[in-house]
């Protein structure tokens, strides 16, 4: 039997997870991971790295649950990984309680005393639930850990871009910026927010994926104090980052159709700090004045707001995986499992 040759383009958390799960499924595969920069230095470097069991659709809830199981096993096997467990507390108006319970798995009720202790400044009219078994991760650190382990079994190429893709019934020829050509049975595209740029843009144009700016504010507050809060109606959360020593407030920025290269140069603007502080005043007013810096990047969003894993082109040799809608880390293991299942015909070839 001939070992299948697979190339994964994109060394972010999703590409690295796909590579790792692919080798779990088919250890004999000849794998190459290619990234235009350094592994984990794109959107993954800016990721909040928060995992909680939440989803607007049944598929996303299933992906989130599958990812939670995978990460739980990973943490148990490798306790040195930069993963930090905690409980989230979900806050929403009473009118939204039914929808919140449908979206968020494993919610537990709180007594009035617990509510007062956890969120004493929560505005009146809000319900509060405990959502256990959540965690936060240094996403770039995890991607680098994956890549370090992959190097023992695969080829990892950094600082090398994909210049051309030539698909045929027999395979795919990938031309790199270094001048090297790779012949593969299949290519997995996991380009993150670069989905509409590069030599694959003609293939991805029909997916309807848009790139949105993502802004999160850093809160100068000890990571070991306070309670993590998730606000489903506002699509915002407040979470500790123990590996960085501060908190992070993520809210929804509505600036669309941005370029990842432009976002690399972006800084947090006064307008964005003002927007975040206004949002904080509604949910955690005592922290609003502490939000004065943060991080800016972007991510890819699908029309359905569900991640995409589908073949492009004529011969089912080029697989696009991505558009995780700001939840690349949270859903990566589940999405990667879908991608590996789609590659089954290639992995079993011969």
C-alpha cells in the first residue's frame, strides 16, 4: 500500500490540529504542514483561547462538545500544556432564559447568595447560571507544541507561501514561494482569515466567506480574582488569562471585509475602547475604567455562521476547512475530525 501524501496549508491552531488528528487517524501518512509565516503567529496569536460548551446550532453544539472531550483528554495526558480550567457564569435577561439554556450545555442554577457573591454588580433583571468545565489556553503556545511534536513525524515548512495549486484527477501539485513543488494526493486549505487571498482565492470565492475585525480589551485586574462571565445576548465574555496575568473582555466589533494584512498593522483605537467600555458598563460596570488596551486582528465568518469543511474544485483533492466565526480554537478538534473523515477516501487509497 502506498502511504497517502497530504499537504496542510496553514499553521494556525486549526491547521495544526488537523495535522495532529490526521496522523492519529493514519500514522503512515506522509504529511507536510506549510505556513506563510511562523506557526501560530497569525490569528492564533491573537486568540482569546476560551473554551465553553456553547453553540447557536445543533452542529456547532456537537462540535463544541466533541472539542471539549478532546481537550479534556489532551490535558489529562499532557498536564504541562498551557490550559487553565475555570467555571463561566452565564448572565442573561429572564426573557432569554429558554434560548440560553438551549445554547449553553450543562448550566447549573445558582442560589441568591451565590449570585450576590459571584456578580454583585450585575444589573437588575439578569439571570445567572454556572457553566462548569470551561478553560482558557495560550493558543499560540498550543500550536507551537503541536508543531514541535509534528516535526518528529512530518515536514513543517515555515516562512513559505503557496504560489500555485494545480489539481488533477491524480492529485495536486503545489508550488511554493521557495520554488519547490510538492506533489500530494490531497491538499487541506486552512488559511484562517486569508481565505479570500492567495492562489486559492478563485476556489474559495463562491463560499461567501467574509472577514471581520475582532477586538478584545485587556483588563488590568489580577487573573486569580473575580468570576468569568458570558453574555449570550451581547455575544461578549469576560475571562481571566492566567498565562498573561490579566483579564480579557471580548465584545462584537461590526467592521467587515477587512484585510488580515491591514489588521496586522492595526492598533486599538479610541473609538473601540469607548465601545468596549460602554458594553462593560452594561454588564460589569466596575471594570469599565480598567479597559484601556487590548488586541486587534480578524477572522473568517461563513454565511451560515457554522464552520466549513468542504471540497473545492472538480476532483475532490482540495479540501477547505475554516470560517470558524471567531471560534477557531473552541471548535478546532471537532472541525478537524470532520476534515479527517472527509479525507477518508484519500487516506485509505491503495
